[in-house]
C-alpha cells in the first residue's frame, strides 16, 4: 500500500474505531440482549477499509497511466498491454477457471524516432507490492533518448489492479516468470532485435534482474542490478519482526522455520548460474538493502569464478535511492550504467 493510501486507510480506520463504540453506547441494548461483538464489527470495518484501499490504488494507477503520456508522449509511443503468465493461485484448484494463466499488465515505450529494430530493455519496478510509476520517468526518458525500446511488467502483487492481483504476490516465485513473460512478449510484438535484450532494475527490481539472468541466461545480453535484494536469510536477520511477518505471509513460514526455502528464493545461492554480463551497484549507507547483502552476493559470484562488474558507493547521499535522483552523483552513476548497457547492446 502506498504511503498516501495508507494514511487515508489509517485515518478512516481510526474514525471508525472511535464512532463504533460511541454508536453502540448511544443505543441501550434491550433487556438481557447479548453484548455487542466488537471484534466482529472491527473486522468488518477493516475488511471494508481494505477494499477501499485497493479502489484508491486503482484510481491512482489510472492517474499514473495518464501522467506517463503527459511526461513522455513527446518522445515515445506509449502503450499498456495485457499478457499472460503462469496460472493464478486459487483456493479451489478444481473450480471454474482454475489453472487459467494470470493476466499481467505491462507498459511499453517505443522511441518516436525509431527506424528499424532497436535493443530492448526489460525495466522491472521495485518495491514489495510496488508498481511502475512515473517516479521512473526521468530514467525512462534517458533510455529512450539512447534509442532503447522498453517493456515494464506489472508482475503479480503489483498495486493498482485490485485485491485479487495484489494477493497473487509470489516473492521470488511466479513473479519472476511474469517478468520473463513480458520479455518474451516484447521480443515477439515490438520492433526490437531479439539478440539484443537487457534487463535492469533497482531493489526488488534488481532482484528480478538477477533471477532472470540466472534462470534464462541465453535470453539476455546484459543485466544491471542496483541495490538488489540478494539474501533473504541474511535480510530476515537484520530486519524487525514486523518485516519478517510480512515475508512469512509471502512464503508461508519464517526463515527460522524453513531456511532452505528462503535460500531457494535468494539470488546469492544461485550465483554459480551467471553467464550474462552483469553490473551491480550498492551504497554503504543504504537504509533498505544493507550493503552486506550485496557484498555477500559479490563474494558468492567471485567464489564461483564469475566475471561481473561491481561498485560500492561510500555513503552516497540518498541512501537506497542514491543513483535514481537528480543529483550530479546520481547522473554520473547512471552514465556508468548506460555505458555498460551500450557495450553489450549497441551494434
């Protein structure tokens, strides 16, 4: 849930919590009537508020869809397509529609100046329950100006598509297949060279980039992973219990109860599969993905004898977002990324 939606939800819930007891107290119960079930009433309110949260997210997403055209329509042909991926999770595996592929939205950006076929970049958004929003517009513009076609999947669990899609989150599981499905759709339907495909992302998007090149090494010519989530076992160790509870909801158990499942969903334990040119950036003062996670990944890649490029920024201003800002340092860091991509994707 976004911070603005969360604020509205909290405000409404607080108001509801205040008004329900008052309303109940204002109407005396008939003689010998059972005490009101406040717990059930509060659960009803929370469920109703949760539905409202998703309605607001859907509205915000529609606004964002318009903003993409306003911000980049001058240099790009922008579309939003719907593709299919692995089946949705359902509580009734034999029910009507069970086993049907899940429909995944994806943004596409094609430079207006494009003639012929261009290299393709799969740009994966970050965030647990995040989305590809116009906070990325400046980076998308920079890439379009360099002649790239971009596809940006809204993999399962992304916000803005209702409660059902939100609840389909499969951290490190089917969501990775969603990103790969977007890559395959773009190669088939967009004016791109299938031999020149790269993948980029920050944070959870970097996590996706890593897993895509580990699982399908011949599908990509290059990958960039910025401040990537790398080791879920280690991550659960330095995060608080509330955070661990969230992941227990995603994966089914806490890391302490099923460490091997958390390892299976951690890029660091798949480092030996790397075959694709890879650039990794991290920041020593990252407040989200601790630098030790990414250092562990780099150590694992080195131990496996893999060739890759890696840079640790020393307390770069901006923390987790340090090279997605509009500062001189961020722009210089992105120039490093773009040079690396060009060496592997440009003819």
